[in-house]
C-alpha cells in the first residue's frame, strides 16, 4: 500500500493541490487507520478515491476561508487546471470538459488505471464508467477538432456526426 505514495503525490500534484505531499500523507494516514477497508489486491482505486475526497475538502475549506476574508474566489478552471505542462490545445480541450469527463480521461491516461479500477475509484459500476469514458473521449475529440464545447452547441446548428 505504501508503495503507492508516489502515485498519490503525483495524483494530487496533477490535480493542482496546494500541498500534494500533505494530501498524500493524509491519504496514507487514513489508509493505515482503515487498513481493513483497503483492498488487498489493488489499493490504488481506494487511495485515489480518498485523495480525491481530501482534495475536494481542501478546496471547500480554502473557498470558505477566502469568502470569510472577503477575497475574490478563483475561477473553477484555475482550481482544476492540471499542474503539468500540456500541449495548449489539449489543455484548452481538457479545461472545456466537465469535471466528470476530465476525471474519467485522466484516471486512464495519467493514473494508468484500467476502466474497472477507475470505476472502483469513482464508486460506480464498470459499465457506467465505460460509458462515461466513451462519452468523455468523444467530447474531447470534438473539442480538439472544433475548439468549442460539445454540450454548448447551438440547437439550430447541424448536429455532430455520429461515429
């Protein structure tokens, strides 16, 4: 389980954590306390789900603190932008996707999970994840080709060709 510390640190860093090492350390602390709940065959989905929950809680706390201090909140895209260098077109296309679509793609591409393991990390069925991944790939391709949001098409325009 602790062999995955680097994976969790990288996961937190790529998701824009302010302190990826702290997120990884807290994830491992929770895993140690809840050792009976951590799957023995592959702990990665459980660890990623825990790290994601910690990241979301940290962002909520940070947003609440900013709001209490009267500071302007950062735009959601700024909080969610990947902390790695990407091709600008790909970065723009990823930013245009919903959080669900982006997470599905990144669990496969960056965390190197299988669809079944990615589904486990999101606590959804493998079938539901495969559908989500298929739709996310389609939306990403559309965004890369057309440079505009898939779900923001004008209803008067001809619809996207089905493939």
